[in-house]
C-alpha cells in the first residue's frame, strides 16, 4: 500500500475539499493510505528559524520524506491557491539542498460550488510545482463542482458518473505513483 501525504488547502472543519479528500481515500482503500498533514500549525515561512526549526516544520519534512506521493486537495481563493498550501510548500522545500518534495509523484484536485471548480487556482499552483521537483500528474484534472447530496456522510459518491470519474482519478494516481515513485524506506516500530 502506498503512503500519500495529503495537503488540504482549507482549514474549515466542514470543508467540501476535506470531504473530497476523504472520498478519494475511500476510493483508494487497500491501495492508498492517506496521511493528512497538519499545515495549519506551521508558522509563516521565516529563513531565520532554521537554526532551531519549529517541531511542526521538522514533523512536516519527516512525514513528506517518508511518503510515497503527495496529494493536494484545495479550494480556490481569489483565482489562486490558498496561502496555507504555499507556506507548506516553502517550508518542506528548504533549507537549500534539503528539498523534501524532490521527486515525489503528486496529484491535485479541488472542489467548489461554482461551475469552474478550482481551475484557476490549480493553474496557478501548477506553475509552481515543477520548480519544487514534483512529478506532477497532468490528467485527469479534477475541478469538481460540489453539489449537496453528491457525496454522503460515509464519503460514498451517490452519482454513478461522478463515482466513475473520481474513481478514475484515484486509479490514475495509483498508476502514477507506481510509475514515477521511488521506493521509500520507512522505520517501522517493533510490535
């Protein structure tokens, strides 16, 4: 099973993007294990903090480095991607020469009540990701128009066409990880 570090671009407890991420997790059961990273606890990026990095930063870097891949699920804010995502990207890419993102397969998805989903925000994000060394999955793109009742309280998709589309995204992501992921050595605790 592949370990996926998940960055949620919305800090809201009732976020539709959190619901979308949980739906992907359910669709990937048995193939993907999701690790939701706590990016809300990161301070704003400050290069001066590397002499004694905050625990939230060292935890982020460690969890990214032990992941097989990364998934970003985000809303769109003012035609761009959320600042909390940019801050996490900056922290884990530093200090110079210690980029935790380098070589990680990555997929992006987002939900919005609006008709264009998160297309503009994802476009802005896609301009940044190659610089950080990600291997970005280009297709399928998920700009999901979230409608009440489309995903139930158990993260089941109630519409056949939407279920097939979101399931296809998960299948493609698994294939992307298998094709471009590098084996990650994990320290396992003795049981």
